[in-house]
């Protein structure tokens, strides 16, 4: 069973029924990414900006992807222009400064 099936996300990016049209368009625009990348993008889209550590924990990833694997998939989404550094910082549980990532918003 894939992570997408476990979390009920299906095979594409999602937007809530109550989300604005722009969220639905953004969800439809996400293509050519792996299932795990898609799931990570979906969660950022649904839950908003987070640090890697906070999103990893919120997604309950332990056991099916390592923290470094999660960071690698997030970095790939940044390289594809789908996630970006928000300009803000958070803190890890250890007190270290950590970047906060968000979904890239496009105009049009």
C-alpha cells in the first residue's frame, strides 16, 4: 500500500471543496512528481507553511520515510518550483533555527 493510499490522498494533488478556485487550479497544476513528493506537496497545500521537522511530524512519517528522505523530497519540490522558502524561520525541537517552507503561488 502506498503512502497516498494510507493517507487517502489519491493520485493527484488535492484541494478542499471549500477552497477558492485558485487552490483547485494549483492542485491540478502539480504534475510530474513522485507519489511521496505529491503527498508532501498536498500536505503543505492543506496545512500551510511549516519547517521540515514540523511537517514530518504532522504527516506522521516515521516508519515509512526517514527525516533525511523527507527533506530530500521537499528539496526536489523546491527545485521544481512547487515549494519555496517563506522568508520565515522556526525552531527545531533541539532549538536550532530552521527554514519554513510554503507552496509557491502563481498568478493566473
